[in-house]
């Protein structure tokens, strides 16, 4: 399961009751994206929640794809957001705190930790393969990105 399947709405019950409909807890589930981010849904939210939901939409759902928000780009952007927080030196607990403040989202720190471990392992594999095949610049880039994440 991708990390974006394990990102949840922090005050899910409150949001559901404001929307007067039961939406899935998972932030990136298709139904959540549809209900929460359509105009009518947004209008029913309290100000503080609406502001963060709008921030989320602006930061992650802003592509022009025809199938937006179901085109995969929101998930990709969110993965990049997590990696950037890690590169700023944040650990899993702090990353969970920040996504809560930024977008009223939460995840389990253990899930964030294994996501970051996987990212580092993927870069290691890229680095090794690039070394073997003599792609020096690719190997160097993977090494540097890995260093930034650890
Ligand atoms: Zn897209």
C-alpha cells in the first residue's frame, strides 16, 4: 500500500458531520476527494477547516488533467511534500505534526518511518545499479538525495 493510502483526515468525524455525509477517513480516497473538494462540500465546513482544505487543494490538486483529482498527480505531489519535510530534517513524529497543522491530516508515525526507509532503500538500489552500469551522474544524484533523507 502506498503511503498516500495511509493519510487520514484528522478530524474525520467532525468533517463528516459538517458535510452531513459519511466520507471515507482516507484523504486520498476517490470519494473523499470528490465530496470534500467540490464547492458544495467546502461551503459546509467551518472556517478553520475550510482554509486548510483549500490549502490542500491548492498545493496538491492543482493540475489541469482531465481526470483531476484522480490522475495520480495529487499523490505524487504529496509524496514530494513528505520527502521535502524529511530533507528539512524532520522526523516521522514532526512530519505528522506538520501535516496536521498544514492540512488537518494525520498518519501513523510508523507508516511515515517505513515510507522514508523505503525511499532511502530505493535510492540505494538506483545508486548501485547506476554504479554497475557506469551512469556516474545518476549514481551521484541518488547518493546525494539519499544523504539528504538520512
Ligand atoms: Zn494531474
